[in-house]
C-alpha cells in the first residue's frame, strides 16, 4: 500500500481545538438536559396498561391512532401483534384509573365490542425500574469489556481514547433525546448499544491504521502520522457511513412510528460516531502522548547471538 505524501494529507489535528470546544459544548448541553429534563421514558420503563384487540380483517393502525388521539390518548403506542388482524395498544398510567376503566375508554373510542378485546394487562413500574437498571448495567459492562480489549489489542492510550469516544457518543445521543423530549424505550436502548458497536468498529479501523503507519513511517511526527492515517481511512469511513445513513433514512421516513425512535437514535449515533472516531479517539491518544515506541514491539535478542560462530 502506497503511503500518502504529506501534501496529500488532510490536517485533521489542526482543528483539534475547535473540535474540543464543539464536543465540550455538546457534552455540557447533554448532561445539563439529562440532569434537568431527564429522559422521556417509554412504557417499557414506566409501566402502563397493555390491551390486545382482535379484528375480523386487517387493522388500519393510522386510523386507530387518530381515534385514540381524539379521545385524549395521544401517547398511545399502537402496533400489530402476530398478525395484521391483532393490535396491541400500550397506554401510560393514568392517576385514579384502573386498567379495566382504560380498556373501556379505548373500546368506546374505537367503537368496537367487548368480544374484540383479547386481553388487558397492567405492567407495573417495578418491571420498568428493573429494565432501566439492567439497560444501564449492559452499557457499563460493554464499555469495560471494550476498554480491556482495546488495551490488550493496541495500547492503553488507544483504549482510553476508544472508551472516551464511546462515552461521548452515548451521552450526546441520550442528551439529544432529552433535549427534544423524544420517547426513550427498549428499541432506542437497542439502538444506543448498536451505536456503541458501530463507533467502536470505526475507531478500531483508525487505530489499526495508525499503528501500521507508526511502524512504516520512521521520520514523521506523531501528529503527522495520525493525519496520514485518518486520511487513508477517510474513503472507507465515508462509504460506510453514507450507505448506513441511506438505510436509516429509509427507516426514519418509511418505517412507521414504531421504529421512529430506533432510526432516530441510530441516524444521529452514526453521524456523531463518525465524528468521534476522528476527533475524540485519536485526539485523546495524541493528548496522552502516544509515541512510536509505544506501538513498536521491542526486539528480543536471541540467546547466544553475540557468540562467535563455530569454525
């Protein structure tokens, strides 16, 4: 593989100060919103009433949503369940109302009979609390495992840079959901975990190229080698990100209300993850003083190599 010349590289690290300021503003805004506004937890976490309704023919989900919205159930989650004739409706808890009362109001709003109601269940907030704790624990364990893997695979400075980039992506993605008050449910949590995997993959590719160039280019400065490595992986990063974004845009606009939050989290996460693999992971490693000596394996002198050969 031909190494790019210096005048052919993009000086990414020359913008490290603006990038640090930009990331700092996003992180402060995200943490402030998460502290003040918190997240708009979905029914998976808050609990609520689940109503399953069966129809004689394929149900029109948009019509059901409009009828429920006209009766004061704007936050109702409507989806097919198993078949196009079965519909699952999830409602947030209402103070002073039991599940049976809510189901009667739903039946009146939809203009159907009691025979169409297959089941009515109440999901308590204790289940939602358990999901919240397990979801947070899953992300924490993932970050710890990534830290250990990258430290063993590359170097501890790259490991801290990778974990910093992942924490950067997760906090800003959660902050975006908090700022815009978008509902956070289990599908969004799955998207956040997918963002961690996507961002890590991009960071590993960049780190691997930096390590290769440290061993190939002997007379260049650390910042110059990082710029060369980022430039060499730029085409791959752009192609991967654009193809992923095209799919996510299709899901965002055509996927329906059920996966809207999932597509939103992934779409934003891919963009911020691509940015962080360049201006967070590499920048942290640079600021921590990564050098060629840290990545080049030391040569072990073989026993007896300094002895005179046998005559």
